């Protein structure tokens, strides 16, 4: 007779606990304490201490991976230090959690641009631009215009090389 139920610490149980933010709760961290971590990480970014900010954003995402603010901070920080693969992963989470938020596609487009995946970068940036236009986010819209032009220029240069 086989036991078809998984043990309490099975991979699926651990995954479910991780996604639900149980790690933060298990550590005894309240939402206010995690938000304070976000403020600290942002302050590190403003001071130029990007690696320290990355450590904090990573810890915040581990504690609560479904928090879009934490994912946005991680994606932005990762891009600023050239960790494009990490930024792309966080951007994917943002787009999945908040599909109408232009920042998920914006960060994805920037990460793809950094990885030289130019067609994907242009596609994501156009999606971010459309979402930014719809939501009235003029800053993201303007940045997308610049980056779309850059992606086109790089694609044309690569095609002519």
C-alpha cells in the first residue's frame, strides 16, 4: 500500500509556504517591518550603495515574493548593477502579479536590452509604453520612447554589421 500524500516538508509544501510569504511570518517580521526594510533599501540606492540595497531587496522578496513593491525595487536595483537576468525574473513576477502595471514590461524591456535580446526588448517596451499611456505614467512612457529608439538603432546596426 503506497502513501500518495506528500510529507509536510515536501517541495510543493515548501513552495506554497514561500509564495504565501510564510518565510517573513516565520521570522516574526510584520508588514510594517518589511516596509521599513523597503525604506532602508531605497535609502541605500539613493546613497549609491547598490550592493547593500540588492541584499535588502533580495531578503524582502524572499520574505514576501508576492509584494510588487519589493519586486519593483529588486528589478530596478538589479538593472542598475547589470544583473539583467535577475531583473528579468523580477520583471516577470511584476507583470504576472499586476499585468496592467507598465513597470513589469518596462523593467523586462530594459533587462532584455541589457542582454541584447533586442526584438524582445522592443516588444516589452512597446507594451510598457501602451500601458503607461493608458495609466497616465508619463515618466515610463517617455523612457520607453527613448529605449525603443535605442533598441531599433542597435538592431539596425547589428543587421548591417
